[in-house]
């Protein structure tokens, strides 16, 4: 069951997706959302309408549109809170481990560590149904932002390959509509990121010398509004950091800001 949190923006679509999962009286809540009292009542009402109560709160990551409501929801329900990195918020969360399994009735979810969008990012996989709760790792109708330093493009690409190996059938994303052709979208994500990486590499090489990420944004993101250029520059930086890790670019910090050279 999906309950939409009111966080609409160009980065989140219509809002943040909160999910209630389980087929028994005990339910799992994935990503309770922002600290919003109206959304809190909506989540509690949805659980009551389903004839269940929330026993565990699972967090895909700690961004402000996904985690902050966990504390209030736990206080109202007595549910335990679970995250990869509990210390990122003061909500009493307990640690989740990669590969751990969490059950709600007959429904079992496997915890999948998927760093990239955020260092503490998790997906939750229901292998019996071929279902993946993807948080912000894979989105419906948009691409995920990878914003250094917490975002890491090297980790993100590896995590995409990891969820691809699970061969999910359906994806329930953190933002946007349900994805019914999961493998096709994962392949599309991988193709898009590889193409963007090639664009970034080519643009920096052609410019020559030391290049700041923002310098090549107008060329690479010509079709995007100027207002989005600062965010685009963060994505360019993430791609260049990946190239630097692979020895395909040189990274130098000048006046506290990264610059890159590609021979």
C-alpha cells in the first residue's frame, strides 16, 4: 500500500512514497517520509484501514523527505526503527545489515545495501514476488541524483549492477509511479549513466587544462533550465570522481574546489 507524502518538487515528482508492506496484522512501513503531522495521520489511517498495526519502520536512507517522520511514527505505534546508519538521526533506530531478512506475516524482505545516491542507502527485495522497494536508487519517471561527497557514482553504478542481478519484476520507487518492467528500466539507467559519463569525459578533454564541473554543464545539459545547472554540476563532479578513481582523470583541489584534467 502506497501513501504519498506531500513533498512535491522537480527532484521528487508528486512527493515521497511511503509503503506499508505485509499480509498479517503486523506491518512494515518503508520510508515514513517528512516530519508532517498530516502525513503521520494518513499513514496511521492506512494501517488501520488495512486491519493491521505497524511493527517495524524500515529506512531506505536518511534524506529529509524519507526519514524524519520515523520518530513520531514510532512513538505513536511502538514500532522499532531500522536503518543502515542509525546515528544519522535521533530516532532510536537499530542497525540493519546487508543481507538481513525482515518478515511481516508471510512477506519477507531482504536488505540490499545500495550506496550511491547516499552512502547509507538500502533497497528492500521481496524475492518470492520479484518486487524491489528501491528508495531513491531507482525512480519512476526521473533519474536519481548522485551528489558528492555522500553520493558516489562508482558505488552507484556497482549498486545498479547488483540490483540488476536480482532480476526484479516490479519496482516500487521512492518517488514516481510503480515500475512494471523493472529490468528494462534498470538497463535504461545503466545506459544513461554510461552515456553521460562519456559526454563528461569528452567535454573535459576537449576543454583542456583544469576544468571545474560547472564549466562543462552548459554544453552537456544544454536542454535543461539554467536553474538546474548547480545540481547538474554536482552530477558532473560525481562522474569525474569516478573517472579519477579509475585513473582516467586527474583531480586537483584549487581553493577548496575540485578541478579535473583528462589527457
